[in-house]
């Protein structure tokens, strides 16, 4: 008999990735247990449920600032292109990659309009 049992954590359940075909219908909002603050272009997130901290760079901070539940992924992509000198395809790749990571970590929730 082993000393411990391995019970699957909720995070072991796959969370659907951002669907690139529905960017104009997908909105992102912070999870209820996440607090964030931005200083000098960097954002620090605290997941109150786990006690874990996360730091976002300037690009991540711009993305986070637009994850209010009001902007679509397409809107956020446009904001990235406006703020940085980047082609739309690169902006979209960076946005989707970070959004998927934050959703997987439980920091963001995605919804369809």
C-alpha cells in the first residue's frame, strides 16, 4: 500500500484552446480569484486561490488590460498592432499563445459573444 494516492487535479482536465476561427466572438475576462496591478509597463497577477504570482511583460500587460470582458480577441489584436510596431499575424500569434497560457493557468476565462 502506498503512502499517498494520486487524485487528478482539476488542472489536469484539458481546457479548450482559443479557437482562431472565432476571434471576433471570443472575449476574455480575468478569473474571479485573480488580482492584477500594473507598474512601469509590467503587470503582476496574484491568483488568490493558489497564492501564485505571475509577471507579464509590456506586451502581456497590454493584452491583460484589454481582457475586461468587453473586447473581442480581434479588438485586442488591433490594440497590439496600434501599440507596437508588429504585423497582424505576429500580434495574433503572441495574443493567442499568451491567452492560452493564462486560460490554462486559470487566470483568464474565455467566453463567446
